[in-house]
C-alpha cells in the first residue's frame, strides 16, 4: 500500500504553475514564509511550551537507567505488534 502524506497538496500542475508565476512576479507572498497562526493563545506560553518540548526527551533519556529504557522499548514494541495483528 502506498503511504500518503497527511498534508494536502495540489497535484494539479496548472495550479502549481500559477502559484509559482505569481510568487516569481511578486504578485503574492510565498506560502512558506507565512508565520503560523497562534490566535487565542498566549505567545509567551507557546514559546515556553516549545522550549520544554525540545529538551524534555533528552532529559528523560539521561535520567533513565538502561533497564528502564529496555522495559519502555519492549512495551512499545509489544504495542506496535499487537495493534498491527489484532
């Protein structure tokens, strides 16, 4: 089975070409340059949450013993295989 991205994409070449021409001639902004919308959220809280998320996994991994890491890995493997074949 072919894996597909969850992001929507325009597969119509004429639409893609139209966007490229508009961006090249300066008639529209490139889509990649637009900032993400955080309407209704506190920007400071968003930044703080991202900061914690970036270092949380490494900090947790450093804190675990090899036996704990092994147990976690085995539990994850069992969950993957169980959901795949049930």
